[in-house]
């Protein structure tokens, strides 16, 4: 059975930034249940939001985020509705890959900004909307937030 709602949600506020962490499940356009680590950061002043979506190795092969970022974003919107609905249009979407993503070893982390366009509740993007980020660019986007290591967040969420 598809679980399109997060299994466990961890929330905390540090200064004027709310941090939300969870595992998101959605029905992938290629068929089957996909899942990923979601970390949302919401600033109160100025109002802005960032979603860092990490591919994790337990997600089935063939159901990667990169093949259905729109479906993932729509599921995130449904699952976190009131938490993020006012920020969907301006949210910065970052797809995150690294050693935690696949059973083969990747020696470095990559961050890719995806400029989603929203048409009501549907998201759209094209190849030209994907932008591989340099280390300085991801630091600037995160605006002082240090991303916890993926394995630590997964352990905190109780994800084996």
C-alpha cells in the first residue's frame, strides 16, 4: 500500500528558521512506491523556504527522484499542505545525491537546484530548469544552515 504521507516528522525551530525532516513516500511515474529524505527549512523573516531532497539507497532502482521530481514535489505539497502551501511558488528545490544515494560509491555530494513551475497543484520542469550547484552556491542558498549528515538524519527518523 502506498504511503503518501510522511512516516515520522521531526520539527524544531532555531532562531527564525523552522526545520522539518521526514521520509516522503509517493507513487513514482514509472510505477511503484518511491521514497526520499526531505528536509524543509522555513525562514520567518524574510519569508522563504528551501526543500533539500536527498536520494537514499533504500529507494528502489528505477524510481529515482531525478526521474520524477515533479511527482515528488506534488506529494510533498499534499503531505505538508499547510506547513508549506504559502511558500510553494517561491520555494527553492534542491536535489541532493552522495554516498548515501546508491550502493555504488559516489565520492562527493552533489546539489542540483530544480526550478519548478507550478500550475495550480501540478509541478513542471524541463532539463533547462536543472542547475548543478557549486559549493559556494549551496552555502549561499542554505544561508548559514549546516546540513546534518544524511545517515544521522535517517537514524534520528528511525529509518533502517
